[in-house]
C-alpha cells in the first residue's frame, strides 16, 4: 500500500529528518485513536496508552512519499474499526432476538407434545365409548320394541272394549285401567334398568380402556421419532377428538335429560371451536412475524456483506494486505534501525506493536463475523422450520373448519328430525285415547256422605280395614271445599298416605303418587322440562296428571296428585308457581311450560300450545314428617293449604259393612253440594266470624302478638265451615281446627321465645271466654292442647 523509499547511496539509506513540511491530518489520527479505543474492549485488551503527539511524531519521521498513503491507511482503518463496533452491537441485538425466538419455538414444540398425548388418550376413550354406545343402543332398542308392543296390545284391547256393550265396556275399562297402570309402572322402571345396564357397560369399558391405554403408552416412544408425520396425524386426531366431544355431549344430553338448552350447548361448543381456530390463526400470525423478523435479519446480513465487500472473505483479504504492509514496514524498520538512534528504534517498535495489536483485533472481529455467519445460517434453518409449521397450522385450521361445518350439519340434521315429531308425546296420546267419557255417579248428599265415605275407605285396600273417625273425615271433606292443596301431618304410621290413596280408591278418583326428592329446586323437578335440542318436552307424572284431569274421558272425575314426603325439599321452590296460581281465579290458573308455541304437534288442551291450566277437579295432597331430614313449611305454603294433623289410632272394634258396589263420584255433583252448603250456612258463618273479630281474643292477638285475621283466612272459613256443618260436624270442631292450624301453631302464638307463660295464659282465658260467649258448646281441644304444651315448655326453660 505504501511506496519503498529510494536509496541513492550504497550502505545506509537517508533518514528523513523531522521537518515542518506537512502535518498529519488531525481528523484521521483522532478517528484512529477512537477506533482503537472501541475495538480493544471487544477483544478483551486494554486501550493502548498512545498520545496524539506520539502518532504525529511517528508520521513526521516517515518519508515524504510514504506519509500520504499511511495517513490514508490510518483513515480507512479508523472507519473500519468504527463500522466493526456498529456491526458488533447489531450482532448482539440479533443474538438476543434469536434466543427469544428459539425459546418460543421450543415452547411450541413442548405444547405439541402435550397435545399429542392428550389426543392419544382421547383416541382410547373414543374406542371404548364406541363399543359402549353400540351395546347401549341395542339394549335401548330392545326395550323400546317391547314397550311399543305393549302399547299396541293395549290399544287393541281398548278397541275391543269400545266395540262391546255398555256394561261390558265399564268392566273392561276398569281392567284396562289396571293394565295401563301396570304398564306405566313397567315403563317407569325401564329408565332405572337402562341406567343399571349402562353403569355395567361403563365399568367394562373403563377396564378395557385401561388396557388400551397401556398399549398406547408403549407405542408412544416410537411415535416420538416421527415429528413431521406426527404434525399431520395431530390434525386428523384433533378432528376425531372434536367429533368425539360432540358425540359425547349429544349422548349425555339424551341420557340424563339435561335441563339446560341443548341447542345453546351446541352453539357454545361451536363458539369454542371457532375460538380455538382463532387461537391457531393468532399463532400463525405470530410465526409469520417471527419469519418476517428473521427475514429482516437476513436482509441486514446481506447489507453487512455489501458493506464488507459482499463477503466476509474480503475483510480477510484486507487483513492479509495489512499484514503484508506490516511486514514491509518491519523491513523498513530494520533498514532504519542501522542508521537511527536507539530511541528512534524503540519508538518504531512500539508503533509496530500497536499495529500488530490492531491486526490481532481485526482477526478477532473476523472470527466473530464468521461465527455470526454460522448463527445466521442456523436462523435461516429455523425460519424454514417455522414456515413448515405455519403450513401445518394452516392445514390444521382448514381441517378444523371442515369439522365445524360437519358438526353444524349434524346439529341441523338432528333438529330437522325432531321438527315433525310432537313436543308432547304423552299428552298427544291422551288426546287420542281419552276421548270416551267415563261414566260417573252423583256424590251422595253431604249429610250421608261421610258415613258412606267411611265405609268405602275402610274396605278400599284388600287384606286390611282402614278406620278413620268421622270427625277426621268431616274436616277432610271440608278441606276439599276450602283449598286445592292439603298437607297431612303426623308421626309415622298414622295413615297419611293411606288416607289419600284409600280416598281415591273409594270414590273412583285417579291418584298419581309423586315421591319428592331432597334435591328438588324448581318446577322442572315436578312437571318436567322442554329440551330445545330434541324439540321434546319430558313430561313427568305430575304434568300428565294435570292434563289427564282435563280430558273428555276423565273431566268429571276427581284427581289427586300425592306428593309423598313433600317437605324433603322446600315447596316454596319447586311448588312456587302452583302456590301463586291458586290465588287467582280459575280462568287465570295457568302454568307456562314453554316460552313459545311448538312448531307442530301441540296437544289440544294446552292454552296457546304452551300453557297448561290447573284443573278445578285436581287436588294436591302432601304428606309431611318432621325430623332432622325435612324442612319446615313457610307461611306462604302453610297459609294457602288445608293442614290436617292425623292422630295415632289403633284397630277399631266397630265392624263396618262392605259397600255392595264400586262408584266413581262426579266432580260436578260434589262441587254443587259444596255450593249449596255455603249458601245455606253463609249468614250464620259470617255472624260467627264477626263476633270473633270483635272479641277480646282478637284484640290480645293483635296487640301482644302482632297477629290478625286476614282476608284469606275469612274466605277459607266461608268455604270450610259450611261443608263441615253440613257433613254433621259442629261449629266448635271447624273453628277449633282453623284456629289451631292458623294461629296456634309454632311461630305464631306458640313456639315463640319472646313470650312468657303468663302471656299464653291470658290468651287461654280469652279463648275460653269467647267459646262461652259464642255458645259453641265443646271446648277448643286442639287450641288448648297447643297452648298448654307451650306453657310447659316455657316453664321448663325451653
């Protein structure tokens, strides 16, 4: 790069003397020193202790012809050092970015491994569930065929009955009803049998699934070696997993009669899949950004190559040239050493050492650039892998989209299949089968009704004689006129359930027994619910009883829904709509079953195809025990019901003759008897209620206990007391029962902790005084018993 000095003499060459001809360019020297200061730390060396005067002195001692090339070299070297520093900083930044990208790709690989294991488990469950479902379908199909055969036989028998004579028809109808009840009981047992069989199949499937899982785990090791194939298989497995989930959800919906809307469930499932697709799209976008960043890095690498001569090898060539020039300088130094003083040689050696260190630093930089080139090559490979993964994810997205479309098609098919079917199959069947009116007979006059009813109840159940006193039956018949909700209380064995079932058997009424469960929370537990996915209403026994009572065949019969163990759950929750409906007029007593009318197949007797009326000829009778497993009745239930406390009774010595015939009382005739009794005794009952309202007892209850006679109680008394009187009971019996169950029960007058025994004695005296003043005759036994029991409790400190 420099020129050799000319020698005109043989021997020692001429040594240039330091003259003031041309001073070195200060900017070149400053850049040289700055470059040395920047490069030295990069190679782990300390910054040389050069000074500007030292460098200038060295330059001035160079021959005139070599000085300008040397300054040019210094300037180029300074610029090269500054650029090397910039490249070093850029490389460090790119290394950090590449490490972050490498960590993200590693996390993605680990996620794919976990997802693959989950798919393997899903595949095992799918195989086991497929076997289980096939077996269950066969079993359910067999049971359905048996039930269809039984219904066909029943329809045939009913057709034969319709074609016979009137007397034969009546006898055959009763036999048919018994057979229908037996078949209904058999039908009710089918779900439990199916459930038991399903549990057995599930256990067997779980065992088989465990074996399959072990085999799958053994094969997992070999699958790990097939990364590329696994990515494609994951897509297929994911699709199968989606189908499995959909089928599992559909089957669960059909088997356990889910209360929630299955259409909404399928919609949520579709949204979940679309969310998953969106997540994959975001992942693809992220990978695209990574690829774009790596492409930018490659572009920067290309730019760097252009700066360094389009190839790092050019930089190496420059270094080699510098090394050759350095050797030339060494040679010159040796020539000058013979003619210069010892101090000049030392200065030249220092300069040579400095240049040598600069050369070593350049070699280190070259080595670093070569390493950076290798890293960029790896980055390019990772970018290619990321591009491959992006392609796989896009295929995955496409397959998920097709799976979602298939799911939608399956849901639409299931919806279309249910469009033509009726939403209320059992109610619709009643429209067809219960069209012939069952003959009824007028109820006997109320004066003879209790005696006739006592005899019929006594022989209602084969093998034993049931005895209920006339006073209990007088109150019970009065309760039929007073409220459509009865509550029978008493200890176990007092005949709560027997009174309800025997009463129905005695007068030809239909009795539907509904065992209340402790987990009931809303009306769907009592009457069923609508499944929008299957377009079908699951009609429970209570709903069928409500509809049956309105049919042409049984519209003039009495119907009873027996809520066994009514207070195992809270009636204010599952029975709330019925309690509210009982407060309005008969025309407005409607229970809404669905929000909108079904598209087809609405039963004829439903109002607007979606509401069912509470029929006037149906009563709810609830039995109640009181222990730690039951709930106390709230005032909302207690005040709307007729409550009857059944005493414990032993066998009766009285022999009651068996009635010679079986009857079916007419509902209309019984209501007519109740209306006549109310008109007959209305004036007397209102006079008695007026006297009660103005007596001292009412004032004490109002002032000391905060209790009064509401309109509901007065209306109930107007309906209740006339029927009791007409059935042979007394005013004292009727009034004592109403006061005991309304005022003198726990939480009202008795059972309170804010009152003393003396307060109850004042009430007792006022009650006895009213009884004497009203000339009621008998004592208020039930009220006095409750007061005395509570006084004893308070005196014991309870």
